[in-house]
């Protein structure tokens, strides 16, 4: 947990924390989109995808700004025990992890600050030496503080389900990537090793995850840039015609919301790494947004490179520089449409085309496959870590409600219970992946997209609305929202609830 620091630290003194938030944001999102996006562009093409991707980017940036404000107000409510919690029992969130009630700490009254004091000074609270930690921040507390009890329970179930569906998609994609690199045809052989090695690290090696994921994210980002540049170079000799059709823009709608979505799920976990002061909250928010924009750029470049090399629908749409006149017909399963129908990730048709047409460039396919392998491994590990953090938040809060003790044996029992609960949820991910190993695109487009979009469009939007109205609106948080930012919440509600409704409509139409 981050410790309150009365001294005004500079950006440079905490740059490692901001870089870690930046890379962890990239790590969570850069994976599913890279794999699932290109294979859904068979009919729509590049331009409709770019249009939808940009709209989604704007909506996601707005959601990050709004939810960061909600997290600040969660911390404020816990620090100021005199703020009653509507619709809930205030004692649920008034205690820190060390069991000391925050109501008993010496919180400085706001009246002791003059109007000329900075927001940073007003955000620093005098606390007793025995309680110098930031209160716990997790999804459970965020929901339990600002939502009625029934909705908070529903929200917790939903977000755990959301993280589980993300884990399933990463398990399916990761096993495909590893099987491709180590040349194993059976995914059922790879999935157990892939899932449980990373599951155990997420549950029992938490301190290693953040630095490890940050380093691997830097490595995989550099690897992707090299791979994309080389892929563009190869595409100059593989003259594949890219067609765009806005009539099929809906093909990209759901997958795009997944490709640059889900960052809001990691915000409570990342927020624990900073201090509750204005400049740190501001740089934290910028770090996450820059991470989102980086993923946006990398995914656009990868989709462009893939469309340049792999035919969309017609395997005979390729023309090679070394052939006289014209066209070259690839096998029918070397297209994006075929990959989508077979539930394949985008690297599979890409490497097939490279290996067949330009065998001398096989090392490029290997490089890209290595990137995907590292990328999905990192994404799965970080998703499992966020899931474990969320589950532990639920267990910790329930444990305090039931026992209201903090002695050694109770804490030990709580830790054991949390670990067992994490193993149960991670086992669900493993079992579903084992029984349906070729459903990657379906899981991403249907389950994962609906879970992420509905969670943001419904539960998080209610929290944001609650935090921007009534008694919560004017709380003196370090980085408050402007009036313009408050009104932007309606864009988030409309965009993501529309995506959720469209997901249901597609699901019903395909089932009939």
C-alpha cells in the first residue's frame, strides 16, 4: 500500500511508479485486441475499423477520468468517517487493513486550511503514527460504498465474472500461441501448464508480478514494433488488396470495445501504488491514458500490417512482385474469414502466408509468434493478479463484518480463505478453457465484450453518477472533475450500454 507523504514529491522521484502504471495498463489490454481484431475485419476492412476504434478510444479515456474521481471519493469517504454511507453499513469500509478504525485517527478538519491553500495541501490529512497507510482500494469497496446493497452484490458477481471471461480468452489465446511456438498440435496438452504455472504465481508470488509484468511489457512492445515494421516491408512485395465497406462496420463494434477496453477494472489495483495527493493522482491518470493510447496505436499498426499480408475473403486477391502479371491463389484456409470461422488467432493465417509465399522470411513469423506468446502470457498473469486482488478484497471485507478482529490467527485464516477462493475462481477459468479450446473468437466477441461493456455502461456509470451528484459531488478530493468532465459521463453510458444491447441482439439473432 502507498504511504501518505507530507512532502511535495516531484514527478521524477515517482517516475518508476507512473511507468509501472503505464506498462501494467498496456500489459492488460495488449493481447486480446492484437489477436482478435484482424480476423474480424474480413468484411469491414480497415477504414470502418479505424473509425470505430477512435470513437471507442474517446469513450474509454472519459471513463478512466470519471472512475479515477470515484476512487478518490472512495478514499475520502474512508478517511472521513463522519461521512455516512448511503444505502450501506458505514462500518464496512471504515477500517484499514491493520484493523485500526479510521474514525479514531486524528483527521484534520478542513476548516484549518485557508482558502489560499493548494488542493494538494488540503488533500493531506494528519493521521496518527499507528495508521499511516492509504485505506484499502478495490472493486468490492467501490461497489459497496456507492451502490445499494443488492446492486453491490450483483456488481461484484458481474466483475468477477468479467475477469473470469477475460481469463478464459487469455487462456485460449495463450495456449494457441505457445502450441504454435513449441509445435504441439494438441491444445489440451498446453492449457494445464499455461494456466497453472501463471495461476500459482498470481496467487502466491504477488510481489514479483508488477515488476516482472512491467519488464516483459517493455520487451513485448519493442518486439511488436520490430515485427510490424518488418511486416510492412514484406507487404510491399505481397500486394494484397484491402477493401473497406461501412455496411459491415458492426463486425468491428464489439471486438473493438474489448481491444482497448477493460482498463477500468485495473484502476483500483493500480491506485494503491500512489499517494493521495493532487500531482500523483494527475500523473497516475495520465499514465493510464497514455498506456491506452499506446495500445490503440499498436493495434492499428498490427491490423494494417495483417490486412496488407493476409487476404480478407478471396484467397486469390494476392499479387506477388515476382510473378508476371498478376494474381496468386493461396489455399482457401489462408484468409481472415477462414481464421474467424475456425476460431484462430490472427498470427496463424499471417504465419501461414509468410511461410508459404516467402519461406526465406520465416524468422519474421517466428518473431511475431514469440511476441504473441509473451504478450498473452503477461496479459493472463496480470488479469489473474487483478482477479485475485478483487477476490481478496471481498474476503477481507466479509471477514471484518463477521469477526471484526485482527489477531494473528484470524489474519492467517483470512489469508488461507482468500488463497482458496482464488484457486476456485482460477480453476473455473482452467476448466472452461479445457472443455472448449477452440472458441477464442466467440469468447472474446460474446462473453468478454458483454461483460466489460455492461460493467462499464451500467454498474460503473451508476457509481460515477452517484459520485457526481448529491453529497458526493463536492467532496474535497485532490483532483476534482470539471463541469465539462462531469457531463461527459452520458457519452460513456450511451456508448457502452448500446454495445451491451447490440451484443444481446446479435446473440439472440445467431441463436434463432
